C-alpha cells in the first residue's frame, strides 16, 4: 500500500499541469486523485497520540450529548462492581460509564473509555454483561478501536477540513465531532476481529471469576432479539458480527476449552 501511494503521488506530481488524463478510456481528474492520495497518506500517518486525542474528544462529546447515569444510580453501582478488576488494557487506563438509552449496545474507544447502554444491562445478567464488556475491551486490546477511529476520521471528511498543510489533528468543532462520532459508531469490524474479541471476552470472564458461558448465553439473547420485535434496537450489535448461530456455538466451544484449562 505504501508503494502504491508513493507511486500515485509521484505520477500526479509529474502531470500536475494537466487537469485530466485518460486511463483505460476514462477521464481521471487529477485534482481529485491527488486529494484522495493526500487523505489516505495523512490517515496512515496519524500517530497514536493523534488517535488518542480524537478518541478523547469523541467520547467527551458523546458523554455531553447522552444521558449519563449518576454515580449513585443502580446502573453505575452495578457496572462499578462488575468492572472493579478491570483497571487497564495494554497499559491504557480504563474508564466506564452508563448511557441511559433505549438502544441495546456497548462500545469501547481507543482512549480506554467503555460505554455500556442501560437497556443492555436490563437484558443481561452479570456473567453475560461481563462477557460483552470483555468483548468490547478486546477491541481495544487488539487495536480494532484505534483503527476504527482512524477510518472514521478519514471517511467523515475531517482530513480535508484539517487542511493539506497540517500534519496534526486539530481541535474539532461540534459539527465535526458529530460527523466523527456517527462514522465511528457506524464502523463495522471484520468477522475475524469480532471472533478475536469474543475469545478475549471469554478469557477475561474466567480470569475475573465469571461464568465463561456468559458470552454464549448473552449472544443467544441478542440473537433472539435481533430476529424479533426489537430487531432495530440490537441490529447495530450484529451488523458486522459472524453468523448468529455459528457465533454462539463458537462461544460455547471457547467456554469449554478455557474452562478445562483453568480447571473450572
């Protein structure tokens, strides 16, 4: 990919005096091509600090635009109890909050922020909820969340807004943050990434003393809802995930595998 970017950029530089060229019988707008190459190159070169800054801004914006459960609420107290053994991942401090909303979902961002929706907590018991939280943290551990934010920054048009001369991430406006958040929350992980996050969640359940079958049981509940009247509220959680039945079966197999290893 790097060689392709360098070659295309070089070709554009040589022919920059022309507005268009013909390749394979088609007119190619060099100005648009140059902009696309610049955007991709800038996204590729975003540093970990840049990604952290984007994540922090995005999560702060989401916290301000969603109803966050109070510290003394039953939701927050339950989440704090479940996650007291989760302080960091790959050296990154974790922080947790509950959004009191109807949608059934949860997500984790590359700055260590984990957000759990109250409707998901209403649906699941402690073991199932812990498995989902472990899954989301798995996306952070495997750098999926960081890559998703990088992709969101590129696809939401914010690279162009940052300006061609800038090599750093500027502070975003309210409108830009809205675009970034929508793009990030709409990101789809690959089935390979989802499977790896499931496995991380199962292992984390065993490590913290929770039922390893919580992942399979929780996934089965979500699968049942996604096929029923509440499909719209859980569709996002399954939009990019492996086939429901196969995923549940794999989660059960993982539970059996790691339960035997741990002697549970």
